[in-house]
């Protein structure tokens, strides 16, 4: 029906429009891109990409290699490496938008295939543009587009895969199937999201090959796609490596050959088998077999990017997590064994007890010349189980969350119905649909929610509608209205997407089935597979970005639905112009305007600045124990990429129980000398001293840590305890520990000044209250015993309490980290470690080494940055108070002046006002009454305004703000005492009035 010239003209316009959309997205993301490392995994990804190192499981080798390529654009300027790796995400995201546009136009062209393409060109282009732009400005995709995370590149592979199957459908050239297989294989080296397009791909294939598709055929095609996903994810990705490992075990342990010989033989034999099979398929003209084999081979070609992980792990790079340098460790690396497993079909409830741990096999480690058994694998049997277990987690605190969410009484086991209720209400509704509605209806704020009405919810901006779920939406307080992520779309993107779905369903049901399959597998199917437990450490919307991509396709078709409606009352051309204008303004333009401020990271450097400030809190050649993610990865970035303070050895406590990680600590890294770890590798290899239980030997006095360490690392059976199975293992015989201190050594190593010598304790005594010693604890003890105060030891301020190993009373703030110092504590000194400072050192660090300017440079502070602001105020308030107590008011004044100038004073939440108490207290103590009164009034007014909003809510909604009300009362009560004590009568009178009003209206009793 369409001439070659008409098709050529349409294709030219389609291509040009695609590149225009690419340019718009590229400009948007480039203008809002973070110029340096972000929080969470970004710092690690940049550091590992820059030097091609080995990051956390399951790795992303292709992402790292592409990142390395972009890092070369920095032209040797280490400060720009993060910029260019971030730009790779910008480029990938913009390209994703281009392929989304071409996907929508390809689907729309199918709808109009029986009509003149020239008459429908601009309708098709408009649909593609609006859908692509809506996704451009969607909250989740925009967030991932401007930082160095795998999700931008993974989205590109997803987009290319889905677009490619539409290209295959249009010309039925099976080379596109081989191309898709290669893209899927490559995507494994980035993220597994692209695998989830396979069911949609199989449905496209089925509909193209079948003249009269039916329910049975559709079901078969759908299930075939599911099977292919399973084969790729488990058989090709994991068991292919496992088979290679088992072959290597045979060749090394039985045949006495070198490590890797069996794996190499397996791969070679597999390659020969593939060649013979392909040759057979060609010779016998078995086309389908040939195509299947070619697709398999190209998936494996793409998957071969993981050779980089093996090669670099064997090179023992500075960052070499899990050390996957041989087939068995690579298999565990790909299987994410560090993250544990969750039951999917049948499993335990959260209150179940272990009945049996059944041995199922061996684990292996690499010995000197053979593989050695490092341990056993077990299958745990529980006394309480159910089908489709969704309330399974036995992590601390999760039982209380399940009980609260499901209204369970103490000791009550959830029924199957209640289990399903948790699935539908929390896993589906709260952990998926909430994110979906963030993107296409509106978002309350950027504070992580855990189910309450105050934070993290979706909103529409239609006050009466939102009030049904969240309470009165009129006269919202400052904590809501000033939050940059308070974005309202009035549901327009959702409405347009639903309209597009209906419009397309009426014209091409098969395409709707395909798109909904893509939507399901990249969204709800992930929920089914992940089986998330509660109290996640961060929002997880990024995991479902593929389903938002699928819905954006429907948004594009919504333009054609609006055009059709308008065409009933106006001319065709005018209806297209009006529909395009209306949809453009109410969806992508509105989304872009609302989302720009909370996605603009163009001047944000808080993660990198904080990392440098953290490192600068440490003395030269320090040892710093941290937690994972935000306490470690930005620091690794600063050291490994920018070469900043590489003398400090950062030890992530979550990785310390890994024998290969301990090995890394024993070698020089950058400017950091090997750590004082005395244990030989045979003392802590995998399977040796993984767990040392506490056995009460009745020792009441403190035991010297050096002697205890000797017992715990002894291979003498007399120093071990016999287990029920007859084996012997090391153990912890005492919990009261001590470490003898040589004050002269402290002065010699500049740990203290000579003036502090009199304050040094002869022995450090503390209690180790854990029921066992982990391998990580053992390494920590080794360092404590053999360091001899030659290297300063620090602990992060945000790690879990058990990480401090009971050393709390010997920890002193020196900035963002606690330093281990053997000072005496007075018996009446009840201060916690967070209240104690090594004041002169910390003052010098804050005033001369720590830079807070990044907080004001940033256009937008995310929640992690605000958390740092909160902790920074807390640390400096403590320092100021201690300086005043130590008789150093001038230093305290200068400190507070710097804080008031450089640190944000915004009350982002009611909780932030807790810090104001201590700032005001310090200002009053320094006789800065004017500043103290001003801050007191601002704090009081803020709390009054917040509470006034709570008073407008009905009682059931007020309960959601009960914690805020309690905090407000506490803060006002403290301000009441301060203003009364410092004779600020008028201010005190105002505070008392607000306090009394809040007490009366809240119904909370006076303490």
C-alpha cells in the first residue's frame, strides 16, 4: 500500500526524530549529572572501573570495562574520572530514550500498517515523542541516569533487546535473533534485567509465526520464555561455571594437573561440541537447531566478559572482593552466596525453629597444589513451614515488623491468608505499586518510608484524593512543602498510560499482551522472585525500572487516544496538534518541571567531600574500620581514583571475615603499609576458624588479649574444645578482656602528647559480649595485639554496636571517626563514646582539614547528605560542649562560627531540631544570646507550625505523627529549661505556651 518513497521518507523522519529525542535526553541528564561519586555502590563502581578491579557479588565486568574506556577521557586528571564514568550513564540513558522512541513508533506503525504511512507519520512521531519524554523525566530512571550505577546501561540493553525483536518482526530476518542473544549475553556482564525481556520476545516470535494464535499457544510461548530465562540465569550463568569447577576438581585432585586445567578442558570440549553440533545442523539442514545453537553460542560470547573478573582477581587488585580467582569461587561469586538465599515456593515462617541441618555437599578452597574441602553445605529444616512463604525473615527486628503489619499477637504464627496479606499489602502494594505511582502520579518526599503516612508515599496533588490515605493535605507544613522531591503530577501520566493501553488493546490485542508481559516480568515478577524482607536499608524502586519503561510505551499510545477523542469535535490535523500539545504539557513538561530540583545534582559533591573529610579525621597511616556501602565505597573512591589519603587503610567489617580480604590487609596497598596481622594464612583460610564459640570457663578476672589470642589461634588440641561430633575447634574462654598499655610507647608513636601521659590507663579492660568470635573479630584482635600503637586505630561512627567489640569506653571522636585511646575514665563519667572527644585534635581537624562548603554548593541534598548534616551538627555540638567544659571558650566560639556559616541550619525533619538544643545550649554558654535567641525562636516556630498541621488531622492520622509530637515536646521542654536558666523570660513564656498547648492537644502526659 505504501510506496518505497513514502516508506523512505517516514524512516528518515523517524530516525531524525529519534536523534532529536536522544539529544533532549542527553542534554537533560548532562545538565543534572553528578560531577563526582555518589553514595551507595557508585563509589565502588567508579573505583573498580578505573583500575579494573573486582567489586561486590555478582560483579559487572562489562560495565567496568566500559567505565574504564570512558575514564580515559579524563586525560590523566583523576578528579575528572568520576565525571566521565558518570557521563557513560548519561549517554546510555539518552540512548535508551532513543530506542524507546523507536519502539513506540514501530508498534504504532503496525497499528497503521493498512493505511498510508504519510498521513499517519506525525501521529506516530508524536506518540513516540511523548512516551519517550515521559520516561525521560520519570523519577526512577532519571535518578539512575546521572550516576555511575549499572541500571542505566542495563536499561539500554533492555531497550535494545525489545526494539530488536520488533525489527525481527518487521522483516523476519533471523539475524536479529542472534543479535538479541548476543545483547542478552553482554547484559549479563552488567545486570540481569535484560533476561526478563525474554518472555516478551518469545511471545512476539509466537504471534509472528502463528496465523491464529490461541490461549493454549500463548500459554506455551509464555512458559517457553520463562524456561529460557531459567536456563540462561541458572544453567548458563551458574551451572556452566559449576561444571567447569567440578571438572577442574577432577583434573587437579585426581589427575594431579595444574589449577584451571580442568576448567580449560571443559570449555574446550564444550566449544568443540558446539562446533560439531552447528556443523551437523548445517549438513543436515536442520535450520531451527542451527538457529538455537547460534543463539546459545552468542549468549556465551557475551557472557565471556566474566573472564575479566577471573583475570583481575588472579592479579590480586587492591579491591578484590570474594577473590573469584578459580572456578569454585567464581561460581559462588555469580551465585551471590554472601547475600544468602530466600525461600520462594515452600519455606519457613519468621517464628519457626530449626529442626535439622542436613549436610548436602562440600565447599572447596584453593590449596597449595590441590583443592581442599573448606566446609559443608546444608539444607535447613524448620518446624513451621508454608507454601509461598512471604513472612520468612528471622533477622533482628523483622518479627516485630511482621507482627505490627499483620496485627499478630506475640507468639502468633501467621496463617497462609495472613502470609498472602503481607505479600499483597507490603511486597506488592508498598514495594512495587508505591514506586510505580511515584513515577506516574506523584511523590510525597524523598524520605524512606516503612509503611507510615508521613514519609515515602505516593501522592497525586489532588488534595481530596490524597487526604483519604494521608490525612488533610491543606496547609501542609514546611517539612513537606520544602522537600524538593514533593512532586505532583495529578495522575496525568497514569491516566494517559491507561488510555493508551485501552486504545491499543482495541486495535492490536497481541501487542498489548506482549507489552504487559514485559511490564509483568520487569516488575511484579521481580517482586515474586526477590521475596523481600521488611526494613530494607534503602528504597528499591530502581529494581523495577524496566516495568516503568513498558508503561511509558502505553503513555505514548495515550496521545493517539486523546487525538481520536478530539477528532470527533475538530479536524484531524488540528486534533493531532491539540492532542500533542495537551499531552506534552500535562505529562513530560509537568514531570520535568516538578522533578528538576530533586534530580539536579550538577553541583553536588557531598559524597566525595564527606569521604575526604572522613579520611582527614584520621591521623597519618591510620587503620579505619567501617561499614559497607556509604561508609566504605566513597572512601575507596577517594583513595583509589583521586589518590587522596591513601596512607589510611580502610577495612570494611562486612568483608573482614573473608580470608582473601585478610590476605589483602597483609600486603602494601598504595601508601598504606601491610597491617600488623601475625596469623599465617593457614590459621584463617576458608573453613578454618570461621566461628569460635564462647565457652564459659568460669574466668572472672580480665584475661590479657595477647594470651587469649594465642589460645584462639593454637592448633594444639589442649587449647581447643571437643564438639558433639568428636571434632575439635578453637573457642573463646573469657569475655572480660584486657590490653596492657605502655604510656611511653604512646608518646613515642605520637598517639598522645606528653601532657596526656598522666591520663593513660595502665591496662585497657573491656567486655566482649558476643556469643562467638568471628574470623573478622579474630583479625581485629590480631591487629590490637600486634599493632603496639604504631598505627592509629579508628572506628566509623555509624557501624553496629557489636562492631566496636566492647571497646566503647576507649573511643573518642576526632572528627567523623572514633579513635581508640587508652585514657582513664572517672567512675562518675557516664558519658557514651558519642559524648567524648579528643578535643584538641578534633578541633584542629574540623578547623583546618574538614571542608563543609559542599553542602551549600549543592542544588539538592539527598537523604544521605542530610544524614551527614545531622551527624555533623551532633559531633560538633559535642566538641563545642567539651571545649567549654575544658575551659576553651575561644576555640568553642570559632568552632560554632564555622558551623553556623558552613553547615545548613535547615530543619528538614522534626528530628533535626534535636541538634538545635545543643547548639543553642552552647551559644548561651558562650554568652551569644542574640544568636541563641534567634535560633530558639526559629526552632520553636518551626515546631509550632508542624504541630498545627498535625492538629488538623483526624485522630487516626495523628497517630502517624505521634513520634514527631514526642520529639517536639522533648525539644520544647529542653528549650524551656535553657531559656529559663539563661533568664530569657519573654522567649521562655512563648515556649511554655506552645508546650502547654501541644500537651493539651496531643493528649500526651507530662513527663
